[in-house]
C-alpha cells in the first residue's frame, strides 16, 4: 500500500513539474523577446516604430507602419473571404448534409488543417498568382505581378477554413436538439431555424472561431511570404505587393548581422506578433468557454 502511495505521489509531482515547465515557457519566450528588443527602444521611440512608414535598416530607420498596414490588410481580407464560406460550410455539414457525407467531409477538414504551410504557398504560387495577374487584376484595370496583398489573403483564407469550420461544427452539434425542434414545431423553416435560433445561440462560439482564425492568419509566415511580394510599403491597392510582420522576419533575419539594431528590430516585430496572437487566442478561448457553459446548463 505504501509503495503504491509513493508511486502515485511521485507520478503526481512529476506531471505537475512538467505542466509547470510548459506553462513557464510562455513567460520565458515573452521575456526573451522583450529583452532582445530593448536596444531598439533605447535608440528609437515607440511612436516612431509604430507610426513611421520608413523601413530602411541600413540608415537606422525602422518604421513599421507600412508593414503593420500590410499585415492588417492581408489578415482582414482573408477573414472577409473565410468567414462567410466557413459558416455556410459548417451549417451545411452540421444541419443539411447526410450522415454518410458528414463522415466523409469531417476527415478532409482535419487533413486540411495539417497540411504544411509551404504546400499552401506552392499551390498559391502555381494557381492564385497567375489568376490574379492574368484575370483578376486586368478585370479591375490594374497591372499586377500576382505577388500581392490579395493573393496572400486568398491563400490565407484557405488555411483558416479548417479552424473556423471545425469550431463552428462543434458548437452547432453541441446545441440542444430541443431548441431546434421547438423552432421547427412553431412553423419555422430549416433556414429560419438556422438564422434565428442556431446563429443566435452559438454567437459566442462563432466569435471565438473567428478570433482563433484571426490568430492563425495574423501569425502565418511561409505561405504568405511566398506570395505577398515582400515590399515594406503601404500598398495602394490590394493588387500591389506588401509585407507582413511574420514574412518580414522570415525574409530578413539572415541579413541582420550587418546592422547592429536590425536584430533588435526583428525581435520587436516578433514580440508584436507574440502579444497579438496570444491576446486573440485567449479572447477566443474565453468566448468558447462561455458557449460550453451555456450549453452544459
């Protein structure tokens, strides 16, 4: 009996230690990025970093405004594309699709979520870049190389689909059947039930799915870096090249050794990414927890 108690005690403490170490990693990463960013703070003000559009490390200019706007544009357009398509797909799978079709579609969503980013980037380079260059941009009377904001946003939307769809399906499936039956028995159609009952009841979960999708889109690197164009300026149209925070780190980190403050600037960019992504993931998790509590009552 004593041996079993000792084993249980050791096992419990070991698991607690591992969990604590993993949790502390969050703070370790944050403080590493913060400390490595300090040299830049001593030379440049936060206002200049965030609101200046001049990015020229060789001359000591580290304005991130153009890159921030490029990041927001790519992320925002990707979510504008992804949200309606994802919601309609989730509604179809959870409410309209036959069980056999549902069993076939769900594994494909999981596979899409696990596809490496570089594969998405290659597909975007082969498909989206020529389409934007030869079809879409000429349609709007704009010249474009295809390496632009819209192309990056389009492939990013495809990458966000599995996250939003899976979370929405989880919420729609967890919804009490009594609510749907009450609406249908009152004479509402299937679509009216979806709009007025399911969407309303699952609103926090939908918001959570969008926020988590935003976190994925905001920090995506390789696929975006391959097709965004890599120009750290404010784009005049969505068919102009731009730069995002994550793609800047991926493309410029190898050049930092020649400029003393370059590494510190890239660490500050990483710190911005870290803080924003963590914030939206925490916010999304809180909304998701709120939904689960509502349906568990």
